[in-house]
C-alpha cells in the first residue's frame, strides 16, 4: 500500500538546529579525542548501545535523541536507533534508511560499496523501539522524518566532512527522496531504489495495466486460477487458517475476521509474486486442481497468511498509517476475481491500522514531491525493476539536473545498479562516484568503465530481498 502525498512549500522550513544535540555541539576541534567512538559519543544526545567487530570497519549501534516534534523541539524527545559502519573520516558517507526498522548487523548498501565509504543507517520514527511514548501519531509524517535525517546529518557532518549521499530501497528510496525535497542542500547525491511514486491516490490505472502485461500470459493466468480456486474453497481453507491462528495465538481484531484476512492474502497473491519472484518462478505456480494443502501452502509462501493477523500487522502499523495519511496505496480492480469477493477494498490501509488510531488522508502531499523531483531535483538517480508492481508509477526527472531513471530488465523489487546492462551500469556507477567526490581520473577521462571501489564482501553486501507484509513497499 503506498500512494499519493503532497506537501506545502511552507513546511520546507529549515529547522533541526534547535534543541537536544544541535549540530554546533558536535563540531570537531583539535581538543577532541582521536578515537571515533569517543568523538561520536561527545555529540549531545548520542548514546552507546553496542559495538560489533567487522574486519576493516568499526560498527556501532547507537541511540540519538530527537525531538518528537521538530516544530516544537522543547516539547519532548525520543530515542532513535541508528547504526554507523565506520571506515574512515577521510571517506565519503552514505546515509541509508530502509524506511522501517534498522538492521543491527553490519551491512553495506550498494552505494556504500561503490564509493568504499562509511554508512550511517537510521531507524524510521515510530518503528519500535524508536517510538515516542506516548505515541502521538500526528507526528508521523514525511517532513518530521526528513527532519530527523537532517538533524542527524548536521550532528555528524563535522566529523564526516567528505561528500554525503542518501540512499534506500522501496520505502527507504521514498524516504531518501523526501529528505532531498525538504533539505535539498544536505546531500551531494541521492540514489533511490524501487521507490513508488503514486501521485494521485484515486488514479490507479497504471497498476491494472501493469498486471495485464507483466511476464507471460500463461503465468498471469496461472496465478489468477490459483486465486479463484482459493476463493472457491474458502470454507475449508479459512477453517484451516482459523485453526492455525488458534494454535499459534494469532488474532484478527484489526482486519475484523479470519475470513477477511484470508481474502486479503488471496487477492494479494499476484502482487506479492511479482514483487518478490522472477519469471522463472512461474514454473512453481500450482495447478488449480492441486490439493488444499498445496494451494494453502503456496499462498502462505507467497502472500504470507501471518501478515494479515494482528501480530503480523503490528510491527508495520507506522507504514500503514503513513499509507493512509500521506503515502497513499495502490487500488487494484481485481476484475477477474470480483464475482468471488466478499470484502472489496479490504486491502486498503484503514483495514491494517487499529481503529483507535485516527487517520485522515492528505491528497496533495505526493503531488508536491513529484513536482519538485521533476523540476527542481538535482543529482538524483532512481533504479526500478521492470517486473516490480511498485514501479508501475515511478518517479520522473529533469535530465538537465544531472538526474536519471534506470529500469533493470526482468527485475523484481530487488533491482539494483549491478543488474543493469553493462553500459548503463557503468554510467550509473560513474554518477554515484562523481557525486561522492571519488570518481577515478581514468573513469572521468573515459579510459576505464566505472566500477565499485570496494570489492564484494559476501556478508556486508548480501542483498537479500526481505519478504515484507503484503502490499507493502
């Protein structure tokens, strides 16, 4: 679920330098210690959680105290979890966010490998444990989150003085884009992967068009046949779902019933398949004549029945809240399933957020973002997957502003620069190196094709495509 949001230019005021841990307090001086850990912990509001060893780096898990409301920084704070993969203060730094929880294991995003730099990673506000108490959900919006990034950047820039890039995938790519819109002078470049850009929430024909042409028609038809058969067998399979839920202590207060949750998982099958699978995986789609066990297990594998339970939804409440207030969500028509559906619209975010949390959609926020990226965004690079449903409504850029959109052939929601054809891969890599200020002279002169400066590390650079809850970028 993602979609339209838009923001007023008046909200792009420059703040974040007031309150706990302002940037000036972190300024490096000759009197400061040489140990990077000590320098980091001298930043007001920064606290230590743990350090994990990794060859060639130092990796820290930290908390940083942030205002709950950046417009009123004296009215309470919360601790935001961050990680720092430190290589050298003489190297450029990548500011990464997934848009969700932060990974507390050492990892390196693709831009970090390309530029052989440091990486600062931030947990998105309201994802636990980075949630204010009590939680005022009105303070969860894209401007507040961008201000979290701005303020953290200002605190660390005096230590990491070389060029900075922002990056992220999926909701993290959206986050990097919004950060650039509200604080355009912070970063030297932005690399956004598979970032949805659903500008008008009620206009979603692009998604239906996508599902009418993605992959081979035989594969599309096979997925539809499985969905129809699962809905035809609803009685038996919902009973099985309810029994599993009872055995595992799962409940359906948010969705309303196991039947609703089941229908939500079934209608999301095609979306989840193309988001996480490749066309070669079409061979694994079961025949509609398959047994109840085979159908149930396949839908569970692709859509994930647990993701529709209260317990499965709980960790993603902040995302669904944002989808229902600013980001928007894709509305798919399900024309080939309509005669079997009982709950049209069950895949909307209101059905994934507890009823006691109020939501009011702001229909113009995404339009502002889209317009800014098209006309004013500079040094921005977007990477999409050809077969990723979230790419049905992508960002568009003004090429005169040294910005680019690349599509990886046949790729899903895990598309990256490395998957591009050689010529485009070299060009995209060259731009990242240039924005980071580390492009080799041989690349600048055209004597060599651009490639990552750091060798591949199978642990640090593992690009696992984590299967998230259904209809979630």
